[in-house]
C-alpha cells in the first residue's frame, strides 16, 4: 500500500514536486495528459455501450456516472485542502471548476462541434445547476452581511449541501429511469453490443486513469505556478481548477471526436452540480471555509454570468442546437475572468 500513498497524502506529492526540476515537471504534465486522454476514450466507449444495452440516455449517463467520476479529483483536492487548513484552495477549486467546466470546456465544445439541446436533462438537472450555484452565492452573501470580519461558510452549510446532494442523486436516479428511449438516435443497427462487464470495466478503468492523471498533474502545475509567483487563491481558481477539470475536458474532446456530443452536455451540467454540492459541501463539512474578498469581486460574478448565460442559451435555442457564437461568448467570459485574476492579483517580485 505504501506505493499508492501518494493517492491520498497531498504532502507526499507536494514534497516530490517541490524538489523536481522544471523539465521533469513538464514531463509529468505531458504524461498525465496522455493518461487523461486514454481514460476519457475508455469512459466514452463504455458509456455508449451501456446506453445501447440498457436503453438509458447517454446524456443522463453522462450527467450521473461520468460526472460523478470526473468530479472526484476536485472533491479529493478540495477536501484535503480544507483538512490541511487551506480554505482558499478548497473553495477556489470548487468555484473555479464550475467556471472552467461551463465557460472553457463547454464553450470550446460549442465552437468545435454542434451540441444538441436535450430538453429532458436541461429542464431538470440544468435548473439544479443554476439553483445550487445561486444558493452558494446567497449563503456567502448572508455570511458577509451577518458577521463582522471575514465571512465563513460554516459546517452547517457543508452538511446542508451534502443533504441536498443526496436529494439530487435520488432525483438523478429517478430521471435516469424516466429517460429510457430519450436518446436512441445512434443505434444504426449495430449488431455487436459490448458485454456489460466489459462496458463497466472500461468506465471504471477509464475513471481510474483520469483520476490518477489529474491527481499527479495538479501539484505539478501548481508547483510551476508557485515558482513564478502566482498567489495560492489564483492557482486554485485557475490552474488547479483547470487541472482538476481536465477529466471533463478530455471527456468532452473524446465524446465529440467519437460523435457523441450529448455526453459532453450531461457531464458538464452534472459536474457543475457536484462541484457545488459535493466538492464545496464536503470541504465545508470537514472544516469551515473562509471566503476571501476577491470571491465576491471576481469568482462569484464570473460563475453566475457564465451559468445564467448558459441557461439563457438553453431558452433561446428552440431549434434544438447550441450556436457557435454562444460558445465564443462563454469562452470570452472565461478568458476575461482569467486575465483579470492574473492582472490584478499577481504581484511582481520586490
């Protein structure tokens, strides 16, 4: 077991990365991206096979099984950060991942390929996506107004979010049963349907590769950023959040490349819900999370602008497809958010 100690001990990874030369860190990052890519391919193939065999919609499987798996890196990093007394990293990772998932990854997917608007999932999980993010901001504003000093998300908020997570997972199960037959457009008469055991092995094996790759990539990227003077909360909201969102990015690329863009929609929407209820909820339950002032200035506004833009696009797209310009808008908001963070928070040496 000692060979796998790095999977749960953040100190081990940080010690290894802090003493490594920059070239080795870059090699680690490249190798991790390869792991993420192969794992995402396996996941997509496994989910498509499961959809063909069970009759469940691929978008619902993406919003449940895949999003739960791809959110594990965010949950792992954030809970460990909260446990070790780094609440800025924990909260920034959760919020930053929502911004990166919808702004960067979904925006990029819309630019690269036509993405279907599946009313079944987006009129259910899509509203949960916006609602829980809004609840997070309202709770944070209440903490800001209610107590003098730095606002804090207390443990009761974390437990409330975890209770809501249980309710969401129950509803997701109900919706998955109702979704049978919603998405059967790509059967194409294929007579070779993968054995269910092999399908599950591909999904689980792909998730393990994705989580392992993200687990190694995050501290390597963060170490490089620290060496050039990037503050911890900026790393959390950009590099670490982007790194732990790589499973969603690789899944999006793989699903588009293989002709199943609906998996991307389900994965992004489901991951946003889990980032809020699971990642931030579990982190706050472990240790109260203080909310730095720039969350109210940058992170929360960016998150709400992106999510409400996404919700508006769903309402606008009566023809059943997201538009390329909508992806450009989401990407633009994300890029402005990142540029402002770096321009206004990074201090030059001396």
